[in-house]
């Protein structure tokens, strides 16, 4: 992952400011009985997927299948966002 950080990006118009997670854990991992390391929330549709340190990488797979550009950490106390398209962290 790249270390670029910005206050915004051109894809912020895709963000639903009132989005909530569709599930408490990774949607796909819960269905197949797999574990995850950390969770990511899609800020377009509310999909909860596992991070790239997890075996299944469902967060990134969701981006590749939908094109939804921005996720945020779904971990307690973490506030960062990531734009897959621009490959940058958003404050």
C-alpha cells in the first residue's frame, strides 16, 4: 500500500455519509465460516469485508467486483479511509 494521504479525493461523491455496516463481521467469511484479521466498510453500499491481511481479502474483492472506490476501517477507534482508485489514505 502506498503512503499518500489527502483530505479528500475525486471519489468522495460516492460516499454515503450515513452508511452503516450490513453485518458485524465480514459478510462472505461469516457465510463460509472463515476468520478475518481486520474489517473494512464500503462507504458506497455498507458491505463489510475483510482486509488484505486476511486470507480471503473480501474488502478488495468487493471493490474489484463493484468499483465502489472508498472504504474505511471498521475497527473500533480507527478513523482512516482508503481510496482504491487513487491509492491514497483520506483523513
